[in-house]
């Protein structure tokens, strides 16, 4: 599971994905040459801080970008190229083969429809089920997300549900078409930790049943809990990518090391001396030449300020974009 | 510091500067009109009733249906219209902003009472109100100021109150309170500076509104009295004969349109200049 | 009784928010904070944790006198502000200041950084000469790690982390004795969050400022606090020294909370024991009878449904509000 994903079950293959936004102040490269592939049942975590491009990567895959966005590269989904796909066909994929869960469940729910109508609409529209069949399937979908009293919840409106229950409904909706790929954008950030734990368990169950998941989050703990592999992003680029265990136990990029050292942890009894990463987050309109992390990096030297490091494969299935990372792990 | 950078931003805005220039020119024309015009506003030329422009004779804009010089009358009208517009915007600025900000900030019962007063003033039949005033005060320019002044600040008060209510919910107002700021300080230093955008826009709506109200009152015979005139009166006269003598509508109409346009450009520029995010 | 080193003493504090029940509905109230008591010594940092709706922010606002409590008493430095004139209460605001969650929203968008940081001086020391005021603003900005040219700039020209530094500078300039940090680092990215937590810790140590550190992030609270108070539905569940609370949590809710936080270590995560809670948070309009936590507690017995548990003291300053803490299996560490 921790090596490269098995080729025969590849669901998603993203290669050299580049997303630019044309803004009045100049062109912003939000996603810069991101590549990864994902097999059925596998969970990839994309982590990074605000503005690093993690959510834009997800929206690029989903084809949900504003009109000033320009996408380059390739997104292969079940053998089909998604970039340049006509909106009609993209719509057919969304909601059936491809599903999305947002941070705020209310953005995915229509406040004027009951839970039953929201769930059944997908089934009636995409699968042509009758009303009664759709209702039975909707009920089953709610049971699968462990919704308490599912019959009663079908009749309720989104505002009558708690945040955690709403997110369950959204996941039920996302999973109702039995998608091959679930894209989740900070699905638990708006929830309390005790509810977050339940939703993470729920996502793990979906993955066990064979759905591939891309999980975008800022929380390294969530990645450790749920993801087989992880990609760490900074200023639009993947700086380190590999099996979660390898990346967390022997991070090779100074940014990954810095993040893990800065994070206060509950399991670390000598928690006093956390080391913050100095400096300010990068401004995408004024990136420094060379490595984008170099102004904050303790190891930065001449080459770092001139040449942007490439993401190179190292041993253990990891890839690191740093001039100072050697082949064997750790930073020389 | 705020004012300095604000002015610099305004000076760099070509549209706003064009608007300011046009308004300045119109103001100069209005002030020095009597010296520029070749004829008096009430001098009747019996041989030139409704005549087209004649530069040689000094009738740059032609004459009106009573044979009076339209150029002189347009400039005289500018004085009245600009005066009404300025007075109205000042009244709505001073009374409307203060009233709305106090009602919105204090809220509760005080707000309820203050806004019911506004509702009552709103619901008074305007024309009836004007007629009453003319009976007691008499027909004059000051009647117009009092009438327009009495109702023109109501819109501003409502807009400002609404904005204040939403500003009050913002965290930086609670922060100011938590750091010991008095109500007075919060209104003056935090609420009012953050109201500039909507206030300037509504001020711009107030000026044409006031100018048009004045022409309506004058048309009813309750406002400016002959031989004095205003753009509203001139446009009203011109509109009646627009097929035969189009210049009688064209010149005062162009002045009014130009003024309103200039106010709009200047207002947009001011609003942008006052927003530090621009 | 108030001991001399208690800077703040809160006793039996309750805050209700009336909710209109519609035209015919009966008057109801959200019980945001219920019967909360604690003390804060000079220079101490007390962490207040809990999930949304537990009343932690309301508690902070009541302590700051921004909302009026329904019941209970608050002593500040040995006297009761509520008994004094409104003007005296306002003057206390130089001694207890606040840092808000959203760094940008808590700054006036149309006021320069210098003017905002200097505002407490304008309010409390209006006689201060202009150049002395400028000097103090520059000094406090430097202390929080901002350059002096920030003075003439506006909040939107700064990143979230820098705005929070401005917020801290504003909270510091009047030399307060206590700062209420209301989710002060929750809106910040991890790398910036660590910078701000480190800064707050340094400031508290150097200047002897007490912090009431309100947060939903248990890991951050652990990093900065001397003592920690756990709230649930407006009530104190457990209050103890930091190491005692995190090392040996006694209340089932604290344990569930701690075990729910994901740890950034895949091996630890795979092998962790979790205490699962049942169901959702009950409505604060109609909190459960007895122990408020009994509807979600995996250990609840009949007594929990009828009888409200008192905060009972263990060894040290560890207090827990649970009927069963003696019987429950002792778990030394949540990890």
C-alpha cells in the first residue's frame, strides 16, 4: 500500500497540472506542475497553508473554476481526459463517478429542500429511478453514514440539522452514486473535534469500500489519521510527496520539517519548545526567484535563490523538491 | 495622513478630475453670469421671440418664448439649481448622517422612536406640505430650501442607520468598546469614517433629486418666481416647444445633464479615494 | 474569599440570552454559561477549552464586562467592578484587554495601524504628548515583531499573522494585567500560529501579564497554559493544572475530547484508543437534567440523569464534575 499505487487500479492520474488565474494585478499561478496518481481505495492527503494551491488543485480536477482560470497539463480519470471535456459531460461525471464534499455543508445543501428531496434528486436525475425506489435508496444511503433515526431525518430541512449531521447528509449525497473518486475539501474544519472524529471514521469506511479519496486539509493530524499518501504543497507546488509514514517520520523538505516541528501535539510530553517557521507566507504575485520557500528556509543558500528545485523521486517512494535533500532521506 | 493619501488618489483619477473641472467651470459661469451675458435676464426683445442663437447680437443660446436672452437665463438658472443642490446635500449630510448614525448605534427604543419620526415625515403628503408652507412662509426661494430640507435628509438617515446597524455588528466596533472607547468616540472615529462610501453615493442621488424637486415646485408655481429662473423652469418651458424651438430645451438640458454627470464622476472618484483598499 | 494574589476571581457566573419564542411561544433562554467559578493569578495563563456552544467566548466577554452576567460575581484585583460607576468600569479596560479571533475583522479598515495601536493611549492618557505617544507605539510594534513603517499603513496591507501582531500590540500598549485571548490563533496557518503562540508566551512571562486563553484547539492550549478549564454546555467539567489535565484526565468528556484530536503521527494514530461520544450536542435552550453530559457519556448511570455533580477536588488543584470519577478506569495518557 505504501509503494507506488498499483497500475491496474489507477483511478486518477494528474500530471503537470497548472492552474493560472488572470487577475487585474497580474497572472497568479495557483497550481504549478502538480502530478500524482491514485488507485482505487487509496487516500491521498494534500496539505499546506492558505494560498498554497491545495483547494485549487481539487477544484481544477472537479472542473469548478471561475472563468478567469486557465488550466494546463492532464487529468486522467478512469482513462478519460478531463481537461477540455465539454461541460455537459463533466456534469454527468460529477455526482455519479466523481463526488465532492466541501468544508461548509450548507454550500452543498439547498436550504429549501428536505433531506429526502436532496438525496432523491440525484438518483432521479442521474439514474432515472422512480420516486419510491429513490426514497428507499436515500434511506439506505443515510444508514450507510450512520445517521441516527434516518426515516425522521429524511423529512427535515438542512437548518434543522446540526453541523455534523449536515456533513453526514453531504457525504451520503456524495456517495449515493457510488463514485470512483471522492474529493473532499477541508471536510471537518468547520466541525468540533468529537464530530470530526466521527466524520473521519466515515470517510475511512468509504475508502475501505474501494472509493479513492483526495483529502485537502491544513491539519497534519487528519492526514496521519486517514491518508495512505501525502503531498505537501507550498506556493502552488508540491514540495514533498510520498507514503504518509515516510513523510511524517523522516520529512526531507525543510518546509515539511518546519511544519511538523511547529505543530503543537497532544502526544508529545515535552511539548514546550515548538519551533515556529519564521517569516511571512508567500505572496503569489511576487514570488522570489528560485525556491519559493528560500526566504523562510534555514538551509537556503546561493542555488536556492536562483534555481527552483525540481520534484525528484528519492528512495522509499518519496519525492522531494529541495536542493538540499539527498537520496537517502534527511537533509544533508 | 488619511486625508493626504486620499487626496493623492483623487488627483490621480482622470474621471474625477474631469468632473471637478466641469463643476468648477459651471460654478464660475453661474457666479460671473451677469458679466458674461450681453443682456439682462428680464429684458424682452419683441422682435426676437423664440429666435435661434445669434452670436453677432449676443444671443448665444437664442431667446425664449417671451423674447428674453436664453444664455443669461441659463446662467441665472445655474445659480438657483446649484444653490438648491448644495444646500440639499449639506442638509442631508449634517442632519441625515448624524441622525441615522445615532439611531443605528444606540438602537433599541431610541432607534424605534427616531425612525418612527422619519416614517411620519415620509408619509406626509409632500404637495400638501408645500402648500401649507407657502401659505405661512410665502412664495420664495427660502420656501424651497425649507421644503426640500425637511424631507431630503430622510433617505440619508435611513441609509446611514442601516449601514450603522451592520457596522455595529462588526468585530472592530466591539474591539473599540473593549478598549474603553466611549460611544461618542466610536461614532465619530469608527462608525462615521466607515460610512463614507454609501454616504457619498446617496449624496449624489440627493443633488439631482433636489434639483428636480425644485423644478417641480417651480413648475407648480410654488418655487422660483419670474423673472428669476432655474434649470427646472427653463427645461419645463423648453419641453413645451421642443419641436419648433429645440434650443430652448437643449441648452439648459445640456447644462443639467453635464452637472449631474460631473457630480457622478467626482462622487465615484471620492468614494474610491476614501477607501484605503483601492 | 479573595486571596491577595488572585487577580481575577469569578464565582457562580451565569449568562443567559433571552430568545423570543415567537408570538405565542413562551419566553426561553439560551443558558450560555452556567454557574462557572474560577480564579486567575497575576501572570498566570488559564486555558479555556470546549467545543462550539460550550460558552467559552461568552465567558470571556462577561469577564471583560462586554456583556452583563445573569448571576454570579466577578472580583478584579480585590474589588467588584459591577458595584462601581460605569466610568470606573470603563477605566478598567486599560487593565484587562482582549485579542480577537479574526485579526482583520477586529481592526478598523479605515484607520492606520499607528492610530489603532495608539487608540488606547488616546483614550486613557489623553494628556500624553504626541511624540511620546509615537515613541510608545513604535516600541510596542517593535516588541511584537513589526517594523516601524507599519504605522502609516492600513490593515488590508498586512497578512493575517501580521494583523494579529497589530492586535497584540493594541492589547499591550496600555500595560494591561490580563489579556483575554478569544481564539486568538485559530484563524492562522500552522506556521504563523506557532509564531503567535510563542510571542504570547514570551510576553506573558516577560511582562507578567495573565492570559485567559480561550480556544477549541487542545494542543495549542496545552502548549501555552499553566492551568486548563474544560467547558461543556456552559458548565465546568474539569479544571486542573496543565500536566495533570492532559496527563491524567478524569472526566469522560475531557478524555473523549483528547482522544478525538488527531495526532500528526500515522503510527500513533493507527494504534490509538478512542473514547467515542454518543450523538450530538443537546440544545443549550433545553440542557439535560442532572449532569449536562449524561446524554453523550458512555458511562452514564441513573444518578447522572437526576443529580448535578459538584466540582470535587482531587489532589493538587485538580477538580472534576463527575459522579463516577473514582470508579472510572484511570487512563494515564490519551495517546
